[in-house]
């Protein structure tokens, strides 16, 4: 108890001791990084680096804001754990959800489904297939025609 | 009124109370990050699915407006940090003026944002099924503008809330409430504003600089 009180006391003093010059230096660094990210976006780097560089600069800028404007540099361990945990869970959410889409069979992704619908399974795989007639879709009544080797279950009514 | 007079009865001393207030604020900011995290996830998924369309949609946004807004928000963060510095050194009037400058920057930010949105409305760059642009015809473009309006809209809402918080802090600072040395309110209100800045730092490259 006494120990933690002493800790918070130094924390309080440290937060207040930061000179105004520190804020101005951080501000200048933030402006420089903003100009840098703008200029680098005009260069058109190859595809993955374009995004990675922009994100790296954004992470650097937010580190400056969090550490010095929000005083996490001076705050105690519990505050750091709370912040880092929230960052970790946001990264987990974004990373795993994108990983789900990235590892799917691509035609199952949203926006690709139309490709599946234009190619219904034909009677055999050897005859070349063409875009189907409007009437021959499986969900149309006229799809029930003689000579099909796969019996079509009746549509639920 | 001495700073010790602000201690609630369930805290042994002022340091403990400030420590608890700070930790509570970080917890609240963590929930804010998770709130925006949901939208950033949606953004990531649809940017992964339609990378070319997102690049096209980004070209219909004004990079100049986005860049100016970034600089405006960064500078407003500086004036909030300076306000805390002044309040901590017993200069309540200087802190209030610094916060007034911040509110001015916030109004400039919202003004530029309103101009951008008006432009988008006239171009038919609207979310979802209201999308009616003649120039931009690509699968996924309505989704880009859905995410654009949701992200900037939620962020703009936070700007408005932050302005309300800072207005309260500014009035209290002008009346000399923080001159006694109890500046936790200024610090925590400022942290909210810095979070708004933090979110925009990510929105700027993700929306305007694809």
C-alpha cells in the first residue's frame, strides 16, 4: 500500500514535469511524418509495401501521440498493459478475420459468388460448357428434362 | 480549495485517486479502440476483396482536404497538451485560451468535413444502395463509400463529443478551478481528444492515400 502510494506520487510528478518544449518537438515530428506519408503515397510503391509503409508511419505517429501527448511514457505499468491489450485484441480481430477471407476457396468470397451461379454442374464433365440458357437453371421447373443422370429433388413448396 | 479537498471518501489520498482515474480512462479508451476496431475490420476485409476498387474510390476523395484535416487535428492535439501543461502550472487562463484555440481547430476540421460530404452527396458517392455515381462503376464501390461514411461519421461524432468535453474543461479552467493543482479533469479530457487524433492518424492513409 505504502509502496504503491510512493509509485503514484512519482508518476504524478513525472506527468507534470514534462516541459512544454517536449510537446512542440512531438508536434514537429508529427508534421514531418504526415508530409512523409503523403509524399510516399505519391511515389506508388509496389503493392504490399505501399500499404505497409503507410501503416508503419501511422503506427509511429500514434506511438508519439500515445507516449508523449497522452503521457503513457510517464504512466505506470497497469495503464500500459490496458493499452497494449486493447491493441493486441484489435490486431487479433482484424488479422484473423482477413485471414479467413484470404484462405477461403476464392469463389466463396463475397463478390465472387456470381461466377459460381453462371456455371451450374452439367450432365457430364467432358462436353464443353457454355453459359446456360435462362430456362435451364436448376431452380427453374424446366430444368427437369429427360436424359439427366442426376435426379432432381422436388422443390419445397 | 486545496487539492486534497477533491479526494473522495473511498480513496486514501489524492495520488491513489488520480491513479485510479487514469486507469479508468485507459480502460474507457480501450473500449473506444475496440469500437473502431470493428469498423477497421470491415474495412480490411473489403479492401482485401476489392483492392482495385478501393484505390479508385479513394481517388474520388479530396487528398488536399484530408491532408489539411490531418494537420489541423495534430495541431489541435498540441494545443490540448499545452493546455494541460498550463493548467498544471497554475495558469488557468492560459489553459482556457489554449483550449479555445483547440475548439477553433475542431470547427475548422468539421467545416472541411462538411464540405467534403456535400461534394460527395452531389457526386452521388453515397453508401450502399444509394450509391449513384456515373463516373465510378466498379463492384465494391458502394461498399467503399459505406465504410468511408461510417468511419468518418463515427470519428466526426467523437470530435463533437470531444468538443463538448473540452468546452466544459475550458470554462472551468477560465474560472480558475484547476489553479489549485488538481488537474486530473484536464488530463483525462485531453486524453479523449488525443484518441480522436489517434483514430484520424489511421483514417488518413487508409481512406485518402490508397
